[in-house]
C-alpha cells in the first residue's frame, strides 16, 4: 500500500468512540442523512461514520462503504454485524484510481469524503467520479484534517469540485477540520 495511505493501526484509532467528543457523527452527518437515502462513505476505513449512517438511513436505505484497504473493510464488516446494520450496508474494496461504482451513477443522495481526499493519487478524478454518482440536488460533505492539509490545499479541492459541478453551499464547523458541504447543481 502506498505510504501516503492511512495505516491500518490508525484505522483502529479513528474508529474509537473517544473521537465522538470532537467529531460527533450525529452532529456532522446527522443533518444530511435521512431514512431511505442511498449514502456513499468514500474512504470509510473501519466505519466511524458508516455505522451511524446505516442507523440513520433505516431498513429502507443503504450505505455504500468503499475503501482501498481490505483490512479496514474486514473490521467494518464485523462492526456492522455487531451493530445490527449489516443488512443495509454494501462494503466494497476499490482500486486506488477507480471507485468501481458505475452501477450507482445518479443514485446517491449524500456522499461523505472525510479525511481521505488528501490520500488520493488523483483527487480531481475522484471528485468527478463522486459528482457522477450523486443525484441532481445531492450533497457531498468533504472534510480534511487541518494537521495534514493547508487552507490553500483545501481551496484547491473546492475549486476542482466547482469545476466538476459541485457548488459550495455551507462551510460547517467541524473539529480539527476544513469542511464544506457541496451540492450537485439541479
Ligand atoms: C484517514 S482515513 C479516514 C477514514 C474515515 N473516512 C474516517 O474519517 O474515519 C482515510 C481512508 O481513506 C482510504 N483511502 C485512501 N485512498 C483511497 C482511495 N483512492 N479510494 C478509496 N479509499 C481510499 C484509506 O484506506 C483510509 O481508510
């Protein structure tokens, strides 16, 4: 695995309940995820956001969880079973530069890319792929860690997003992060 990718041992730290003190899934994604939605968690790791989002979408919704590291996904699958939400989760291992999600084109109501864009080889291509998967009017919440990503680098992400057709509609305050809520134009 490339050296810019989050190691599996950090995945365990990211999935720790202690993280909820400064990054609460209820506060961060709760306002955007509703029952019955199709949600994408891009770079989901061990599912710190995926598992709560699976509760939020209910039995009629689904959360598509995608990561390049199978070891992260193995742990996520166990956590999903333990939480009783595995029935509404699709957990998929993708390639570095290809999501493999063409079957979801135009189906996704809400996508999350949390602390992952800076790890991707070709972030512009990733943003274009996420745009193609969103419904018209669907949203992408992108957040990047202030410790690893400068304001200027995050501005680049927002510029690539605008070029792909994703308009910034909010700049939510998220602990230790740069963040933006983007909308696919109608
Ligand atoms: C820092 S972790 C963040 C995980 C999770 N979003 C969270 O906030 O807990 C970044 C994750 O993105 C994944 N990742 C990196 N590049 C990726 C890519 N091109 N496609 C999908 N996942 C990727 C890594 O394997 C890692 O699990």
